[in-house]
C-alpha cells in the first residue's frame, strides 16, 4: 500500500479563468448577485447587501472559483473549459500526481526539468485515453454503453529521480467541455503490502422526500467511496507505520491500496485503524478509509 500525501501546489501557468466579478468592499449588492473573493464565489442572500463576506446570513458560499476548483479539497467541484485544459504546476514534493473526477477524451502528463532554464526538457511523457480506450470488440464499439467505461481518476507516479520538476497537464475534450475535479501532487510513502481481504462500498447522499399526500420524489446526490482492508507490515517497520497513521488523522491523502484496480485508489481520510501483532515477524494493520466528496 502506498500513500500520496499532498503538497501545496504552485500554479506556474493555466488557461483556466473565471469571469465572476470581484468583490468590492462597501459596494451595495442585490439579492442573487454573485461575486468572487480569494478564489471563492459568494451569492448575496438579500437586497441592499453591504455586509462583509463572513456574515453567513447575508452571503452564501458557492465554493471555489473556476480557476481554482481543481485545487480545493472537494472532488465534485470541477474546473471547466471548452475543448481543453492546460496546466503547468509544481510543488515541494513531486513524486506522484492524482487527478480525480475527470471528463474528457485524452489526458497527457509531461514531467519537465525545471533546472534547465535554457530550453524545455521533457523527462517523461505519458498519455491516457479516457474514453473508449478499453473497447476491443466491434459489437461493444457500435452498440455498447461507452459512458460507463470512462476513466475518471488517474494516478501517475514518475520514475525519474530529478528533484526539481514540474508537471504539464493537458486534458482534451473535442467538441465538449473538459473538466478536472481535483489534483493532488506530493510525495509517496510505502507502508506495507495490501492483502486481498478488502471491502469496497459507497455512502449515497441522494434524498427521498415524501409529502403529506404520499407523493415521493428522489433527488440524486453525490457519493463518497469507502474502503476497509488489511495491510501486512514487517515488525521492523511497525513503529514507523503507527506514527504515520497517527500523523494522518484529519489529513486528506490518496490511498493506493493497489494500482491494479481503479476502485482501490481512494482520495479521502483514514477514519479508523488498528494493528494486530499476529506473527513473530509480521503485523497486520486493519484500515478504514472514507473518501471525500
């Protein structure tokens, strides 16, 4: 099992934008008017609104602005742009990338050597076909449901040893809107060997409402993944792993249970853990993860 711990991302260049007007202190706003301040969008809840943005009764927080939506803590707030999104980012730690809730046709990730200032030196390049890449049968090509075969999450771990690097991310969506829900960049820690005793589930936030006459309506909501699994840890690494579990409390991370299955990579928090000293040379850690929406 690996853990990708997020570092603060530095945006070097981006073609994302948000045309929401900037907040002006002292200006009077009408009900329903939307503004942005410090990469966050707000909606006025009243007419003749001159109150500061921290007054919740006067302003509704609408979440991150479009140019920052891929860098907040939420997977379901997507940065959007017609045709393509191009980003160049870096961070203090740049061992791996995780991109969640993608919408597009092709994703290209390039690792660039930032120490070479004379010319652009690409150290690694990988491309993913997000839509229809695993269709090999002609019947499925013409008559299958492709929408269920989209790749929405990508985990990329670079192999180069260079420390000073940046990532160029290009997401293409021809004749459509390219979308990125969340980006994590940081260091990777390997804590043990995942055992195939694993449960995968999801918490559904859909709502069922029934009125006084018995009429029922369903409002489809978001969901978050949960995982429960065991990890084999050498006794020599037990103290190191326990300290890592303690430090992870309340910290969103990407948990890579195994790279063989997309459903076993989860961006979330460690909700519960316990370590069983089962054998002389091996401990078994039982972990429960709760994904972020």
